[in-house]
C-alpha cells in the first residue's frame, strides 16, 4: 500500500529524474519576468529550488543567492553589486 502511495505522488525513478532535469533547466535559465516585483522573482526561484530539494538535489544556498542576484540585476544592478560585495553574502540564506 505504501509503495503505491509513493509511486502515485512521486512516480517511478525515470519520472523523478525527468522532473528533476526540468527543474534544473528552469533554474539554469531563470530570469526576472517583465513587470515582476523582486518578491515575486524570489518566490518563483524558491519554488524551483524547493522542488529540486524535494527530489533529493543538494543545491547550495550560495548558488541560489547568486542566481537570484543575477536575475534581479535587471531591476537594480547597483543594489545587487553592493549585496554581492558584502562579506556575509556567501553565508546568507536565500
């Protein structure tokens, strides 16, 4: 019974790998959408990151922070540069 529930929710290994690959591609090509607020951009990125982590991918916070800053450069490049140059940047939570 339990295995059936797991398969119904997560799928077989091939499906899991396929879903994870889709999430990785979404992460790699992530950009801030036109007319989107920074909070919406953050929320969209975290949906992708949480999906990857749910499938067992070990993505580092540093990588997530960097991707978010790259996406937000369109909105305010000066602020992104200031945040990136802070000493604590690499240790911040996304």
